[in-house]
C-alpha cells in the first residue's frame, strides 16, 4: 500500500463532492455493460471519519478502534496503516472503507473483463510506475483504477495527456497487478503471480549495421513483444540463462534456474513463439548488433535492458550466443543482473571459518590467489566479491575479463578481444606499466598468460584469477602443465579456493525424510545419529522442484612452509595432497554443515560434487566414527 494512500487514512473528516456515479452521468445510465461492477456512491448526510466508517460497517470493534487510536497518539502514523499492521482489518477492507470515506468506488477488478484497446491509451510502463490500470472508456470519459485514488497529480496528468475526463475507482493492490498483466499481455509465472517486470531496451542497443533486412524486423512489433515477455519471464523466475532451440515444427524454450534447465509452462506464449521462431532469432540478432543475414556461422554479441518495477529500476546485461543447428539457429542468452552483483565476501555466505581466513589472505600485498572449479560454479562471483573486499580509494585495481560480467565503478575493467590482439597475456604486459596494486585476470588458460601472471605477482602485485580444476590442490598440477616453474609456484601462490554450487532445499515446503540406504552408504559408514535429512515436497515458490536458490560448497587451501617445500622440490601430487590436509579447510566440512542445517540433501550433493570430494567426505566420516568408537 503506498505511503500517499496510507496517509489519507488518518481519522479526519473527508470532503465529499456529493452523489454522482463513476462516469458523471445520470444514475439510470451509469452502469455500462463493460463495467458491471462499478457502483454508484450513495448519498451521505455528512462526512464520516474513517474510524466511524469501519465501526459502522462492523469491520472493527470499539475496543480495536480505541487500541489503534491510542497507538496513533504514540507513533503518529495514519490510522489505516495502524489497523492493517495490527491485523484488525485487511487491505481490501481498508480500501473499501476509504472509498466510502473519499467518495471513490471500490471494485472487484478480478471479475472485470479488460478492454485491450485501452492499452493504447495508457502504456504499460506509465501504468506500472503509478500503480494504475484503465478499466473503461465511454466517449470522452476514462475510468481508471488507481492503487492510490487520492493522487490528484496523476489524475491531472492523465487528463492532460489523454485529453479525456478522468474518473477514479480503486481495488486491491494485487488485483491491479493482475489486471495490468491481462491488459498488457504479460506472462504469468508458474506460481500464478503476475510478472510485473517491464523491459525497456536502451537506445544504444538499437544501433546496428545497415542491412536490407533491418527495417523489416525492426518494424516487427510482435517479435519485439515476444522477446520482452521471454526476458521478463526469465528475470521473474531468477533464471541465469534462456535456451531457445529451433526444432522441426516448434521452438523449445528452457530456462536455467538454480543451475538446472527447466521447461516452464508458458501457455499461449509457447504457441506464439512456435509460429515466430525466425522472427525471434532475428530480433535478438538486431539487439545484439549481429548480422541477421548470416545463418551459417556461430555469432556472439551482447545488449542491455532496463528492468522497471515501479520505483525499482536497474540494468540487466545479456550475452547472446547463436549457433546454427540442423533445423535452424539455436540461441542461448546469459542474464547478468546488476542487482545481484556481489559487494563483499560476506555476501557469498561462506562458512565463518573460511571467511576469516579469506580476509587474512586478501590482505596480502603480493602473490597469486586462485579460484578453481568447473564452468558455472560461481568463480567470477567470488573474484568480484574479493575485489570489492580489497578495494580502497588509495589503491588501483585493473581487470582483464572475457567477457566483463558485472560492471563496477571502483575498477578499471578491460574486455579480452583476440581478434585485435587483446589477450589476457597482452593485457597483463600492459598492466605492469599501468601502476596498479591489484590485478584480476579472468582465467589462466595458456602458458603465456600463466607466465605473465606469475611475473606480475613476483614484481609486487596481488593477482587474482581462476583455473578449471576439480579441487584446490589440483591447481598445482595444472600450473605445472602450463610450464610454470615449481619454485615460482611455491614462492608466489598464497591461497586457492575450490568451489561448487548446489541447490538449496526450498524453505517453503521442506520436510524431513530418510534417504535411500544405498545413497546413505555413499556418504556415511553407518547412519549418523541426530542428523535430520531434509527435502522439498514441491510448491509454487520453487516451481514444484523442491529447490530454491543455491549455496556454495567451498574449500580453502593456504600453503604453509611445509607445503611450499613440497612444491619447490617437485614432490608427487599425492605427497603434496597429503601435506595440504593440514592447511586446508575442506569441502567435507561445508557439506556436513549444509546437511546439518537442512540447506541441501544427499541427492543434490552426489549430483554436483566430484568423485574425489565424495570419497574424501566418506573417508573423514569413517575416521570420525572410528575416533568416537575408540
């Protein structure tokens, strides 16, 4: 409920304009067939206070009203806000009482058939920003349902911009949202809630190369609307990627939610997309500034959209990958929501012990800090959070990324482009002459980049980067494969994080359960006592998957003198791994903590975690059980 509306609920006399119907016509003609639920305001002898309206209607008792009035004297809040906060009345009841007090009709908007032509009178962005929806137009009279019917500024603005006389009615906040979705053809998510995301493609994204096809597709408003609806659905469902695959007679649309591809029930949107496959792909090419005439080669691009949820506006960057396939072109869109850009390592929800040691590591003036794991394990997020933790106005931070995922004003960020010679290694050479304290390299993937990275660390810089390895300790073997000298690794490597992302059990539908016996044996030598396993039964909040959100299973290795000696003398991998057990906070601890807290379950862990980590977890449980038995 808006602040302006609540402020009008103070227990003060209202100013009535006398009896009239919602269109200003005679009572016997006021009820137009398109608006069957609008009711004429009955004539009143004198203006009533809000408390009197509620008391006379039986919505509150005298004791409840007295209690609310006494609380109002203490905190000076509007009476209506206090009554709703105390639970004495609902939002709908309060709005109906307010309507009677202010001579504004309260309507059942869910039973009203929306007139699609009214979408041309008031656009979706304006309607959502001001919490309103047009419900009827009879000649020069426009009826608008407003979340805040007392907002005279919006009413005057509508009258001025449309040239019509404006009459205001009101309804519940949720009903207005659902009516907006019906009127503006927005997607209803699987949970049945109206998606209130309005996507406004920035003008910069409209610039593209000249082609004889461009004008044809720019004018295709249908394809534009479909793209917006797909993006709105993805954002509302917290998807990280959209997969659009062209098949023989349809477009297969899937969303990667919490790391797993899901085919949502899109209803009529799916049918329309099946009929407009080529137009959708062409529209995405235009937005990403790609060649829409090229259908034989892969293409990559990017564009940005603005997400408008009333007063909440932020940018979402999209990376576009298009690959030709047997039946046509397939598209993958990666969504990078600036709203979710990490601001410190505290936002990573790592175990407290790892946070403490990670802060110690990030205070080092020089050396190399690595984050390891497969694609999609959150390595870049950890790097960004670490940089934001390190940042101070007195230091210079430069990055080389492929591509830039989140844009930060605190860093000088550069994007790799091998076509013009801007590789990780070339940026590193330039950075050494650029006087930074901290350098971030998106990934060490070749010998040249590895050599330059360690050279930068040896010359007094603190360098952060990623490697694709299964575990933290495996980074040593990977660096040796990249021809980095063992003594250089030993003297420069300050710490390594290994991580995986697992889905969290939905907290809205979680329940205790007993895992299958064969699955238990994969983790524990015997059934652990006092450990209550959790799983989600499936609900609207989690789209009936049983999982909602993800958490990081993480390990941190900070080599000590003995580890350094092992690396320097080129000891075997098994010897280094055995030595590192003393200086590693293992993934096994994070896994056990997540199980004890009911945040994830065995099915998810065995799906995501590498075999070596599962074996280590079971080995540690065997040792623990043996120690307890002894």
